[in-house]
C-alpha cells in the first residue's frame, strides 16, 4: 500500500467521495498546492480519477503552467498518439529501462512529465522512480567532481531506416534533412551526415543541475544509459567485440565531455546508488503520475502481456 505523506515518494492524492470535481478542475483550482508538493516531494500520483486516454491526459496538462513539448530528438522509441501525447516507450517488454531524467542530454528538457495508465500490466511493468537529490548526495566525491568538471558527451548514430537503433526520420519526425539540420543548430547538437544517409549526433551536456525552485543539486545525466555497459554482460561483450576500437560508431555511446573514457567502476557505482534509492509502484487503470523531471528519475521494470502508459511533457 502506497503511503500518503509529503515525505513519501510519490505523494498520493486520492479521490474523495464528496468531491464532485474532475481532475482537470482540481488541477486548475489547486494548482498552487500541487506545484508546491511537486517541487518539494518531486512526484504526485493521482488515484481514482480515470485518466486513461490521450484526451483526458491532454486536458490535465492544459491546466498546468507551461506548454506541452514534442519529443523531437529523443532517443526512446515511442508513438505520437494525439497532439503532444505519446506512448511512454516502446522498448521490448523484457527490457528493464534504467532510471533517467527525461531528455537530460538535450538543451531543452521538460520540467514536468505526465504519465497516465490506459492498460496496466498484470505481471511486472511497475514504474520505477528515484529522488535525484539522494542519488547526487550518495555518490562518491571523486566521481561527482569528475562529472561536474568534465560533463558528458553523448554520441548517437541514427540510421536511414535500416539497421540497429532508431532512424533519424523517426527521431526528428520528418524526412527533411534541412529541418533536421535547423533543429540541431538551434539545440546545440553537432551533426555529421555519414554513408547511406545515416546521421551522427554529438551533444555535450552538464552532469549535474541545480533545481530552479528548490535550489537543490541533483544528478542529471544519462551517461550510464547511453554507455553499452547498460546491457547484460553477454550483450555488452558482443557489442565491444563487434565495434572493436570504433565505439563512436555504436548506436549510442557516452564519455566525458573532454572525450576521455568514463571508468566502468563509475558506472557500477552510479547503478548501485540508483538501485538503492529506487521505488517501484504498480499502476492502476486511470492513474495519473506527475513528476518534476529534474528532481525525479524514472524507469520501467520488465513485464508480460499488454501494458499501455501515456506520456505528455511540459
């Protein structure tokens, strides 16, 4: 049973029997309280309000400050369902999605994430969340200082519709190279067109961040998710053998911002600390989860059967 206190993650906002308002009205009426809770706790789960489709999700986001964002340039496979509502991810159901702050490798990341449950899985499929402040505070001083000073360089190699990983057409929601180039120029992404119309993206970003409201420092990068060591050992070894000394040609890769390698023991520490602070919760149909994307990292456990979680970003 999820606990309903301001200190617990997530904070649970249960539907009251005597409150006839729908969730869209509650968000509009109680926005100051909701924002204070999110900037303090990091996550609110609204339970019992039947937010189980893209229309009801969009109505909830419309009463929140800020504009909904497209997922242009993102690295996760997902489908746009309605305006700026997407499937949460289309990674294979047997995969564990490591915890991350959405689009932390981008120059413009969402401040808030809205997840709603259309179809909960019966086996597995819990969303995993962790407080990025606690991760930051628990990492060793040596690791933290090196990431602070050097930042992270993200490399992605996008295919032209054939090959491993995601195509640049799907990533940027266009077939027009000029539109891709303009987007990358505006978002500080270095690009290189390769053979067969494949595209390489290079992004240098921060590894830590100070929250704009709470002023807390947080761990805010996806280096461990981009590095091939995120895979099971046998897959990691196969990738390293296949690409040999050409790791920059992998579908995605991460190193320090100066180009130096990140020690594998650093990734071990990051994953261990993240695991220590991970909280799993199982979805109910109609749940709405709002995350402060800077304060809270999220992921997904493997599942069996059908599962459909929707997402909108602000």
